[in-house]
C-alpha cells in the first residue's frame, strides 16, 4: 500500500483524521487525569502500566475506564 502525503488527502479524509485524533486525545487526557487523581487502591493493577496503556489508540483509554478503575460499592455510579 502506497503512503499518501497530507496534501494528497481529500478534505473529507483530513477532517475525519482530525476528528478521530481529537477524540483520542480527549479520551486519553481524561483517562490520564482520572488516573493521576485516583488513589492506587482504587485502580486495578499498577498505575504505571495503565499510564502506558492509555496511550494505545482508542483501546487504551476505553479499557482503563471499563477495567482499570475499581467499582464503587455505594453512592452515585455504584451498583446496588
């Protein structure tokens, strides 16, 4: 597969790439902020490992939010 230069891409593709990159950066920034503020006791596994995994495309931040944080047992957001 031949590589393309940014200038060779259509406006639609450029827009799609910028939207995807923006979403990824927002997810990653939110996940890193949550990880930094959350005590280690409330994280499943080592915080350093999650900090690295969050950098992996969309999979990292989504995985952190689904599996990296321990569930609260009561209060808002907790399961009953």
